[in-house]
C-alpha cells in the first residue's frame, strides 16, 4: 500500500471531554487491554464523580499509559445504548462524520496487533510511557468508502458465532460443575470421609513439573512445533488449553524434554495476579516457569483435579510466599497441598459421566479457536489490501 492511499486519522476524529457535572450518569466502566469496556474495580468511596468523563454510544475511550501493557493498548468502542462514565485518565473521542468512517471499522483497525506495536513504539516518557492524543491523530490508515467497509459485518458475524459457542460452553461447564459438586462436595465432611476416601497431597495424583523458558540467547528454540504456554494464554482458555501465542521448535522442546507435559496434565499458574488459574492440557506442551503442572498417574484424575484446584484459587494465593504484589507458590509447597482423595471407583465414575461433556467442550473450544483465526485473517487483510479493494 503506497503512502498516497493512507489517511491521517486526526482528520476523521475529534476529542470529546464531557464531564459528569450533574452526577446523572452512574454506570462506571474501565477499558481492558483486550479492548473491551468492563465494570470498573476501582475503589470510588469518597471520590468526586462529577469530574469523571461521560462516554456515549459509538464513542471511543483509551488509556494513554502504555507502560507494563506489553504491545497492548487499552482502547474500546462503546456499544451500549445508555451513557457511561470513565476515569478522567482516559481520553474520549469520536468519529466526526460516520458517513465517511464507521466507528466499527476504526475499532477493527485498533484490534490489529500491528496497531498495538505502533502505539508502544510511539509512546514517550520516563516514569510512565504515554501514547499521546497527538500521536493518535498522526496514525495513518486506509479508509475505503462506506460501502466497502463491509469487513465490519463479516467480523461481527464471526463474533456472534463465537458468543454462541461461548454460551453453549458455559451451559456445558455448569452441567459438569453441578455433577462435581454432587459427587465430591455436597454432604462431604473432611473429618468423616466416606469409605475408601482419604486425605492426601497433590503429588499423590502424579508428578509435579515446573515449567521453564528457553534462553533468550537461543532464538532457534522457538517455533511452532509444540505449544509453549504462558499466563497470557489463559485469557483464551476455559477448561482446556487450545494452542498458544508462542511455540517451541523441535530443537527447543528436545532441549526441554524433561518439561514436556502429556495430554491430560493439569496446569496451574503459581505466581502473581494470575495465580490459581487452571487448565487441562489438550495436547503435549511445555509451560514457562510461572506454572506448576501435574502429570497425572491415571487419565481419570484430570477432571477431578481441575475442579478441585479451580475452587482453591483464593486459598492458593494465601499459601503463596513473597510480597502481596508478586506472590509465588513454588513446586515444593504446591505438591504438598492437602487434597481430598476419593475412592478410585468414584473418580472413574465421575470421569465416565463427564467425558461426553468434555467431547462437546473440545468441539466448541476448537470452533472458537478457528473463528478467532478467521478474525485475525480479516484484521491482517485490512493492512494488506489497498483501500479500494476492501469488501471485494
């Protein structure tokens, strides 16, 4: 795409600064690095909400601070019908003429990973790096005619299919969790366990492995021959790990052969704010050092461990060593965590009953993964095609 086909974004957008002076708007939101509005978790007791900024439908909000966000920028398009408010730290803007540029089309441009890298590169500051409003206005992008911006409808159609799959997954998960509670929680007294049950520790279920990251001096260790799971991947997972953002080459995973996790291993994040997240490995993989994983002795242990450990998230944080901002649960302490060990017959019966649910879960997880890949292809298309080729 040549320079002449690119447009300066600042010619199509304007900053908006409307404050909540009359306190009429009470819906307080924030913006995540996944580029969505979300309920704010800020403590607002005693805060003067009249200085907060009002966001209206089809307006944008972004957080100029990019420090510690990696290559991700907190920016989102507000799609609800009712007004909301955000912290005065956010910058609010809107498209000047929606007959020239659809806000939804612009949001797709912001979703491209290339935009995140650009914003990070253009951020400035010492203590905190800022992607300023001036830099935002200097962003260049292709702007096809409104009729040719139909890539938006294609993207949103895929999004609807993803949401439908997510709803089905939630229902399936509710079914499996209800079965787990019925068999292993309701009416169970740890002081008076059923016959054949006993108290034990995590390592009774299998070998505990702490992951490892290849050396930065060995770029040849990275590739796409085996998933390399990090805490950042968990935002895309539910019960099972499906793919990963980074991978290892054959050279890399052979060097870390003692860290390879077989399918069915139970992976737990054990450091920082991500502590206590749990997934079951859907294929052979390796994790980084921020996770402890259990290579189960029997395949029918995996589901029980998944639900048991998922219910322990806050307890795991309480067991962690280190500061409150960077707690750590090391391998030695992790494998000694006390756990109820039901009779093998009960574990096998649970695995048998939940296996049909797992098959459906895997199918819907894989469909979501493929749909997300389609979305990524559409976003890549925005940067590869000429402005007059969109929608062809």
